[in-house]
C-alpha cells in the first residue's frame, strides 16, 4: 500500500489543499498545478504526481520548491507527468535546472508517463537525451532498482 506524505513549505504562493485523506496535495494560488507526493514503500522512492501545467512563474517555482524540499531526504524521486497538459519554455527551463541540481547533488530524479505533447517537447528540445524518461512510474522505479543493484 502506498502512503501519501504531506510536506510544509515556506513559500506563501503554495498553499496545502487537503485531499480526501487530508494530506499530500499542493496547488498554486491560481490552481494551475496540483502536486501530490506519495511514498513507494517497496523502493523507498517518492513519487511526485503532477496535474495541470508547468509554466513560467508560480507553477514552475512550485514544482522546484517541492522537489528541493523533499529530494534531499528521499534521495530518489519519480516525477509522474501523466497529468501535465502543457509545459512552456519557463517550465522546461525549471525542469532542466531541477534535474541538473539533483544530479549534481547525487540524487536520482526520473520522469515518467509524459503525454505525447510533453514528450514531443522533450524530443524537439533534445532534453530527452538529458532526462531519464520512462513510459510509466513502475518502469522508472524498476530502473532505480537496477541502478541500485549495479552499485552493490
């Protein structure tokens, strides 16, 4: 069973919005991006489910703030992009910066389940060669297992 973990944030633009279980959901004030954190117990990885759009200003900032707060303690995260409708240039830049920061710090950050329009953007801009992108969250988690097994 997966459990959702709420996190706090000092950014006033990010306000927690209780889910049916009362935890784990974060939205920007304009409600353009909804982020839900979930712990994957079998792998100890965090899955960040994203819904809406990642665009310049508060949406991109919300994304990077959540990753920056959670990833240092989790060390491994899968970003589920299945619910992302669009990413603009500012959002793409923020995804790149977040990925570069995570990699430089020795953390694992993988992207999963992008819609065709988002995957096309990744391919056109060639970030697909930089990001670890998988067709599904389980595939991304399996890749984490394989990488960990190679290190042992």
